[in-house]
């Protein structure tokens, strides 16, 4: 019993440390997500996603990089863009760049890993999305007029809704954006982030320091294992970060960690099925092939960069978080806990109202 209590205490301490280190960056990331909700409107940029060629692919990849959506949540947003006239290649590009990174995951990557990985991660997502889009243009099924339907309006959360009216006062729009970021978005991502933090604590406590070095010392083998582990797993870009950081602290090479950060958020069985339904089986094969090939290529590049600049990933992991004083990190952690509780409660209340079909306020959630 004493060993079990000691083990649980060690796991809890490791998870809490990971949570505290990432809390300020999580708050900053969700704040930026709220700003994007106000100013970045998919229905405004969708007009640039039509047609074939490089331009719509590049623009859709750029548009997807900052938007914080998971691999399943991005499907409705992509479907909306498709209905507004986006080409297959642009839609596929958006489907990859959006879940692989986002304004919520970049700061936490900076905090738990290092500045180099924080830069490489969105660049790799953009590169993978462009490769997939161009491959779709070359080898995918051609668009036909029947493929698109009448325009619809979508919000960054991925659901079909009305965009914030630009005629509204800026303060009201900002309030709505922050309410979305720290309410709906945090309620969707929060459970997976907590899962990632707890799993990271388990990895730090359970995995011996020499295990990964002894069995996954070959970089290509390590990348293959991370790819096999990441493809079926449902993790968002934010929740995958503490897992990858914990694996790096146990000796995993940074290239293999990047493979997990790219493949994990962008793929799972449900997502592959939805991509097939939205764009067809050929596009789904191109989607998966691009992720696998580009993940390995970028993983090799990352290992080369770390070796060239003589960077030790274990030594520099988490150093960026040390720039913030402990009192601010701890305070941010408690603020994040409060916001998570509020977001979860709001989500439960919305689900209860939707299930009974009543208007807001007629039913309560205890």
C-alpha cells in the first residue's frame, strides 16, 4: 500500500509540475485563439481557396495553421469551406495544417520543449499540408460543379453558425471571442490536455531513463514506433505536447517526437473515415501518405538541425518556462483550473439544454 501511495504521489507531482509549467502559455494561447475568432473568418478567406494550382493550397495551409481545431473538429469547418467553393486540394491542405498545430499549441511547445521545436512544428505542418494539397491536384479526382453547393457560414470552432457581425462594437466582439476561447474551445480541448498531462506524469514516473535509449536508440526505428502509436490515437495538438515532452526527457530523439506531434493530432480512425466520406478514398490515401512521408522527412531534418547546432534536447527542454517566475506560473495554474471548471460546467449545461430541446435557462445543470 505504501508503494502504491508513493507511486501515485510521484505521478501526481510530475503531472502537476507539467501543468504548472504549461499554464501561462496555455492561457496566452487561448487568448490568441479568442482574437483569431474575432478577426479570422473562414467565410472571408474561402473565396481564395477555389481553383487549382499552388495558390489556393498555400493559402488554405496558411489559414489552417493558427486555428485551434482537433482532427475531428476540423471536418465540419473543412466541409463548410468545401461548400463555399474551395477545391479538393485546398480542402485537403486545410484538413492537415489545422489539427497539426494552432495558436494554442505553439506557446505550450515553446514552454515544455524548446524554441526550435516551437518554430519547426508549425513550419512542418504547413509543409505537410502544401505537399498533400499539391499531390491532390496532381493525382486526385477532378472537381466538378456538382461537388460544391450553396455557401454556408462557419465559425472557427468548426460548427456551422453565424459569424460575429463586423458592425458590432469592438468590445462586444472581443468579449465574444474570449468567451468562445475560454468557454467552448477550452471545454473541447481541456479534457484532452488534462489527459496528456496525466499521461506525461505516468511516463516520467514509470519509464526508466535508459529504456528509450536502449530500445529506441535508432532514430528511424523510434520514428516508426511514434508513427504507429500516433496514427490511431486521438490526441489534439495541445494534449500531444506534454506527452512528447515527457518522452524527450526520457531520451527520445526530437525527430521521433516531431513525428508523434504531426501524426497524432492529424490522424485517427474516425478522422480517416470522415476524410474518405468528404473527399473520397483516393484523397484519404493521399492525406495519409503525405502525413507519413512528410513526418519522416521533417523528423530527419529536425534530428539533423539538433546535431548541427549541437543542441541536447533533454538539456534545453522546458528552459523557456524558466523565464516566467514561479509565482506567476502557479497563479496561472490556479486560474486555468478555474477556467477549466467553468468551461466544463458550461459544456454540461449546453448539452443538457440541447438534449431536452429547450431554450437557454429553462433547465439547469448541477
